[in-house]
């Protein structure tokens, strides 16, 4: 057999955590091989060994049946393995083109040929069906656009122009590539993946979106607690098959009781911000979960940012429980607002601090007073957060950076839930979390609302919005096109409002 990548008996431990246990795996040319498993199952650790980020403790990596030591990302890239990491690695201050061509910018007479660089970036983005302006700084992009830039960058590494002869190994590893993409962007990514497959690229696809995995993959490998459960052809497998292999039990869907709307907790009245939202009027009551749906550029994120006090209205006004919005996040927090942004890496978490420190960082007054007891209180807060959110971690002193992606998300949400907010504003609440943990998070959010808090969910994941919300506010190009009851709404009815095809005068 002539596999592109063969893993033989790989092992990797971090202290007492045996993250990857004796895993064997092959990637063939021209196949999409999906890797699934619960949060902390070892997926990212496994791909980091193929990407040259981590060195295995034991076992072998073979490229075209030849053992290779991949000791750096550069070495893996040169060997033909391009990677899109779960946490994006773009440089905010650089342009889209500079990010995409980083490390392989076209050079003429010893200088970077910016025209050629722009053309290359534009071409690569076209493959993904998008025509982002390539000179925009990456820092100004929406989360989904950033993700597409990252993917374009990796595809660019596979088609490095200096490698005129096609390389024997051309592998693309995608770790949770769709976590920030809209439905439309996802479809275009899948089309690009299928095209790469036709060209003989081997693709490793890691995702918690199991229905997408079943539709896209040729073969699927399931990991549980670091070990392989099985590898099977995807044809004929169902998402239920995957779930039971991943968790070894059935995942129950939480029944949702009806909302009992309480007093108004927040109100937007005729709010306008040029280019973002126009004449927006919306009321959110205690006891309810309000979903905000819309395509990219609809202004759905702006609703979250306005409520959080991160952005201010240019016209109109915002009130919190009847009083004028204080206008900054810090003051809004004192008024009982919690805001969970969609970018956990830059806005939400201190990656190099411990779980315990992150648990209390939004609530420092509480521990600052405690003097001698401080360390102990912080420790307890970490222990509680781990237990409450079901975080998979060695202990509260573990740095957040060393947690798996889904477990980082649990810490992020957990630190805000601890504050028992009156108004919780969450973007992408279950980004990167596995299917079991997703149910847990949904239950916790519903419970918070049932205790009287108002919850606003902004998500690109329409099925999630439908499942979690009581009412759904749908936006199109900065305007509210309708507010629908989530129990009677369907993906189609929400999409019709989101695309501006119909307008519900409610
Ligand atoms: N640098 C590290 N130090 C300590 N432990 C680590 C480190 N990196 C990973 N781990 C641990 O290894 C285990 C596997 O983590 P990994 O990131 O591979 O999971 P995953 O399958 O990618 O999960 P997710 O779906 O949440 O991204 C986890 O228990 C994690 O906490
Ligand atoms: Mg991971």
C-alpha cells in the first residue's frame, strides 16, 4: 500500500494525561478522512504531531511509507502537510494578502512583488468562493472571514509555486474549520474540499458537526480518550453511529419548557449605527432566550456588542431594566450584564493563566477583599467551575492554553455563568464543543433564563438558534426583518427573513 501519511502506534502524554494512546491511522491520496471524538479525545494532539508542532513520545510517522521525523511546522509544510489550526494564527495588523502569502510571498528582484501577492491571494480566496478585498487588515474582518483567510493560506501552501513538480505528499489538515462560518460559507468550503480531493489532495477533517462529517467524508476515524475506537467508510454511517462510538452512551435532547416572560431587561429603541444597524427596536424580557439570526453583514453581532456596551448607538437609545445603558462594558457588567464574545482567544480568556484565575478574573472584587484567603478562594472557584461545566482538565491550576478547544469554551462560558448575570449576551455559545457538552450548555442557558435572567444568543448556527431560543429576531442588512416564535419557526422560514425575501411586520 502506498498511503500518503501513515501513523503507527503513536503515543503522546502531557504529565499524567495520556492524550494519544497507541493510535494507528492512514491518509490516502484523494480522500477526506474525518476525525471525530469528544472534547479532549486527542484529535488536536494527533494532528499537531502530523503538523510538526508536537513530537510523539513513541511511534512512527511515515510519509509515502518512509519514516520521517517532523520536528517543526516548517518541516511539515515543506514535506507537503498544510494545516489549519483550531485556534487561528493570523496577524491582525497585516493585510489579507500578506497573511495568506506569509512565508511564500512572490519575490521579484529580491523584493516582494505585491501585485503578484494580491493575485495569488485573490485566486486562493476565489477557490473558497469569496472575494474579500485582499488589502484589508485581517483585524477588521468578521470571524467567518478570518477563518476563510486561514484556510486559503493553508491551501496556498499546498500549491506553493516554487514546488513546480507536484509533491508526492499533499495533505491538508482542517481542525474545526467551520466553527465560525455561515451556512453559505460552509457550502463553499465543502465545494473547495471536494475539488482538492479530486486533485489528489488527502484531507483530514476534524469537526463536531457530525452531519457535515457524514456528508463530506470518505472514511471516518473515531477517537475516545486518546485511543482509536474504529475507522470505517462513511457510506452508510449515521450521526447516531458516530455519537455512540464517541461517547459510549446515548445523548438525550433536553426537553424545553415554555418561557414565562418576566419584566423587560433590555430595550433597543430606534438604534442606528452607520453601516451596521438601522432603526432597530427590540425588547428582551427576563425569563426568555432571544436568538439573533442573520447572514454575515446582517448586523447580528452589532446587537450583541451594543447590549454589552462595546459599541454605542449613534442614534436611538438603549435601556437596561428601564435605566439608560451605562455605555461601557465595565459599567454594564456592574449592572448585571455578561458578554461572551465569539473570539475566545483574544477577547474572552487569559490563555496563560490557570482555569482558577480565569474563573475569578471577571469578579476580582470578590476575591480581592479576601486577603489571606485569596489563593484558597481562587482555587475553590476553579474546582467549582470544572465541576459545574464538566471541564476535562487535570486540575484548576492547569493553564487554559493546555485545555482542548471545546474545554476552553466551557471555561469561557462558565466564568460568566458563575456571576449569575441578569442579562447574558453570548456569541456562538457552543463553538467547538462536542455534542454531549452542547446539550449541557443548552440546559445551563435555559436554566439561567428560567431563573429570571434574559439571554441573548447570537450564532451563525441556525439549528442551534432554533433549538435554544424562545423567540428569534432575524436581521437582514442591518434591519430587523422579523421576530418569530422559535417553536413554530423552521430553518426555511428564518432563512427567508434573513435573506430579505420576506418581511414580517411583527
Ligand atoms: N499542552 C498541553 N498540556 C497539558 N495537557 C494538554 C496539552 N495539550 C493537550 N492537553 C490535554 O490532552 C487531551 C487531549 O486534548 P486535545 O486538544 O487533543 O483534544 P481534542 O480532541 O482536540 O478536543 P476538542 O474537541 O475540545 O478540541 C486533553 O485532556 C487536554 O487537556
Ligand atoms: Mg481540538
